C-alpha cells in the first residue's frame, strides 16, 4: 500500500470519528425533567434530546410507561399535558 493511500485511510478514519462524536453530542443537547400525573399517580423522569421537544417527549414517554396499564392508557397519558417541565443542567 502506498504512503498516500495510508494517509487517506487515516484521514478518512479520523474524519469518521469526528462526525460520529459531533452527532452524538448533538443528540443529547437538551436535558429536561418532566413530571406527569395520570389516574391519581405521579412520576417524574429525566431525558435528553436533540431539541427541547424531543427531550420533553422522551421523558413523558418514560413517565407514561410507568403510570399506564396497557397501550390504550399509555396513549391517553401521552396526550395529557405534563404536570411540570424543568430544564436540568449537567449530565
């Protein structure tokens, strides 16, 4: 393998690692704690996401999974407005 090709392979590998690292960091840009009350029970969960809405929705999905019994209740729970939404700093 020529020296030029080796350098291109190394450069391509470094570029791939940089792109993967950047995209990974962008996926967890926002972190929120969301509390949901459903059928008299409350649950709070924290989630991260690329956008505020993704982070809030992910946390709400965790809450509803813990509170609802079955798919139908889970869908009703996901349509409910969260009791509280709070930005969380740090990781």
